[in-house]
């Protein structure tokens, strides 16, 4: 794969002498939606934290569109087009849904006190643009009827949808989605799957951690399987999930 949207080569990470990620490599092509699967304890979340910049690897290189970002901060990577969601969303409970989405806007002129004093028109114009964009994203995730309500009233599935809107507010080129179906009412699951597919159809690359194999099969053209911190298998979902080594460590005993 030439110049993928996101690539990791030879990543390793350990905690207290325990190797959690071991010489792990993966690529996500431009506009590709890739699933990252594996048993609990496989190292998937640590891998996400390395890619997002929350952790710095002991070894290996991370690139965005071919540019080395290994030493770049999480905020710096976000500014370069990489954004992520979390398995357990933690919105600002007392802030409204609209305010929560607006907190993710990047490059705010109004964050500079001097700009507020000498460029009030520019600050106000950007604020209006951000409100309009945030409202469009809230509508996209079907939360417009809750726009002015505090985030504390949202159900688990609605918080996942809010998380999607907040991620999109950063205008990402690559998104890391951490178990967007976890704890979601089945009534909202199809909506979340539809919105993820829509986001991907716009050319945004997505790496998705998920235990819901039906969701993986519906969304992903390719899956990467981790076990014990290493790459175990890679390929199309229907092919990979039939491999004996994958069944042994992850799928054996799960309902089909």
C-alpha cells in the first residue's frame, strides 16, 4: 500500500516489564474502513493510544499520509487530521449537546485574548460558523431534538452518537473508533452503523475496534487481528474469521 492515510511500523510498548504491544504494524488506506479485532487483553486499546498520541511507543514509527508523527502530541496529531472516539464517552454532563460538539472545534481565533480585543468581528464570524457546523453534525447524528439539553440526559447510545459528532467537528481525515457499538441499545445500533458508513463514504479513513462481528462484517473491507500484542492475521472479514488460529484465540464459542 503506497502512502496510506495511517501507518504503524514495528510498534512496541510495555508496562512494568510486560509487553503489551510487540512489533505491531498496520496500514489504513485513504478512504478505507479497517477493523481491529482480538480477544480482551490483546493490546488493541494500547495500540489505539499509541496511534492517537496518548502513549509514546518504546519502538516503531507512526505516519499520517506518509509524515512521521511518532513524536507529535495527541493535539498535534488532531491538528494533522487524526481524531479518535472512546469506548466510554465522557461528555461534559452540564453542558448542552450543542456546547459539547463546539468544544471540539479546532484553531479558534477567540482562544487568543489579543484576537478577541483587536479582531472581534473575526471571532464572532468564526463562532457563528462553528455553531452552524455543530448543528449540522448534531442533525447528522439525529440528536437535533436534544441540542439544547444537557449531555447528562443522553442514553448510552446517544452518547456514542454525540461522540461521533464531536469527532467530526475536528474535521478529521482519519478516525479511530473504539467500540462504538458497546452498550448500545439495538434500536440505535443500525443508526450508528449507517452513520459510520456515511462518514467513510466521504473519503474519511477509519480504524475500528469492535467486538460485534456482525458490525465488523457489515462495515469493514479488511480486518486486522491482534493476539498477545502481536499481529495474528489480516484479510477480508469472512476469510480471516474462518482461520483456525483466529477461531482458537477469539471466536471459538461465540454465537454465529
